[in-house]
C-alpha cells in the first residue's frame, strides 16, 4: 500500500512538472505568385477546404487544368468580399506554360512560459507549372451575386 501511494505521488509530481513547461506555437505561411502567365478567368469564389484562404472553382476557360480550379493568393480581403459570387479575375496563373514562379514563406514562433521564445523563418521557391495551380490576383469583378 505504501508503494502504491509513493508511486501515485511520483506520477502526480511528473504531471505537474510537465504542465509547468507549457508553450504556444504560432505558424504563418504566405504564398506569393512571383511570375506566371497573365490571364483573365471567370469562376466561383469559395472558401478553401484546407484552411484559410479562397479558391476559384468552375473556371472558364480551363487553361490546361482539367480540374479547373485555382488557389487564390494576394488581395485576400478583397477576394473574401466575393465569397459565393461568380467573378472575373485578372492575374498571373502558375499552371499555364513553364514560366510560373511561386514563393512560399513560413514563419513559426514558439512562445515558452518558462524559457526563451524562438522564431524560425523559411522560404522556398517553386518554378514551372505548380500543383495546386495558383492565381495571383490583381483585380476582381463581380459578374453575378451567386455562382449557381
């Protein structure tokens, strides 16, 4: 019985020690279309299923993409106002031809309660046709207030 009590007390001490070492991690990723083919396309603005951001679906003309969908980057606040709308977007597409260039920057910050905070930054560039296809947005024009 005495061993059980001592074992329980030791386990509780370890849990309290682990709880005192809490930290918070924040990560931010930014995607920029640095180069691509200038295009004008129409489609429906929808929220991305993979997290923050927006996609353009039901894209016409298809521009060589059988899925006819773009991940929209740049002017996120402007694009968000067109959620659910049929729009015309002018910008640079990364999946048309071989001149697409995308830069992905990630910043991660770990805040430790009982230690030094750390910040890491990484940058990667992808050249040529990309998957998913990105569209660097220059302008958005509403064609109809509903997609369907």
